[in-house]
């Protein structure tokens, strides 16, 4: 292969590598944006539930008791950290 052909090949390889890196960065950006949107949805849904049950904290606690299973999560709401209640 002539030097100019090797140079062309190397240039194409370099362009491909740069494009693959740009694609990787764009995917990471989109993934990050989706995680942020998901977190925002959860915050808003939680705020809604807190507002809805602000006058009925025992009902909210009962719902959370059935839903939460991780001890650290249950501790945040002063729930028994051993095992969640099930119906």
C-alpha cells in the first residue's frame, strides 16, 4: 500500500475513533438527563403524596410501611427497620 493510502486509512480510523467518542459522550449526556428527569418526577410525586396526606400522617405511614423494604429507607420514616408489614 502506498504511503498516501496508509495516510488516508489512518485518517479514516482517527475520524472513526473521534466519532465513536462523540457518540459515547452524547449517550452519557442523554443518560444523565434521563436520570435527572426521573429524579425530578420522584421528587414531585413524593411532594404530592406528602401534601395529600399532610392531615392524615398515620395513613401515609401505613402506606409507606407496606412499600418500603430497605432498613435505611424505613428509618427515614421512623418505621420498624426489621421487616415491612405485608397484607
